[in-house]
C-alpha cells in the first residue's frame, strides 16, 4: 500500500477564527474532505494535537486513490487556512487495525 506522510503549517494572513483553531484540527478536516467518497484511504495523526507542524500519515489502497486524493487535498486545505510544508513518500506503510469488538459479548 502506498503511503504519504504530510507535515502541515498555517497559511499566512488569516482571519482570527482560523488562527485560533489548531492546525491539526483543520488539517484532519481537510484530509477527510479530500478522502470523501474514495475507498481504501485511511489516515492517522502522528504528532500531538497542539503541535504547530502536525504530521499525518495517509495510506492509500493503490496509486489511483493516491492520485485522486492529491488532486483534492490542496483545495481542501486552502479552505481551512492550512498548507503542506513537506510530503514524505513511505512505501508499504501499515496503519494499525482497529480492535475487533464482539457485539454479542
């Protein structure tokens, strides 16, 4: 599975409402918007929520889903006053699977 690790930062010249929110919150919202309607995309924040340069790992089902996501992410980030500082390519990145919950237990 192809994967990318994004590092984000706040865009300059923002209104006070955007400047007061955590960058990580806005970045996660933008990632969710860019991934909406696509299969096989998962993501996880790698840094603490208050980090001024949050890092988020995004894992894709295939290269096509990564290409589609990358076409959407800049616009979604721009709506939230965030920009990409750095992108690292990580081949074979594995996200932890959520625990299986037995509904009958």
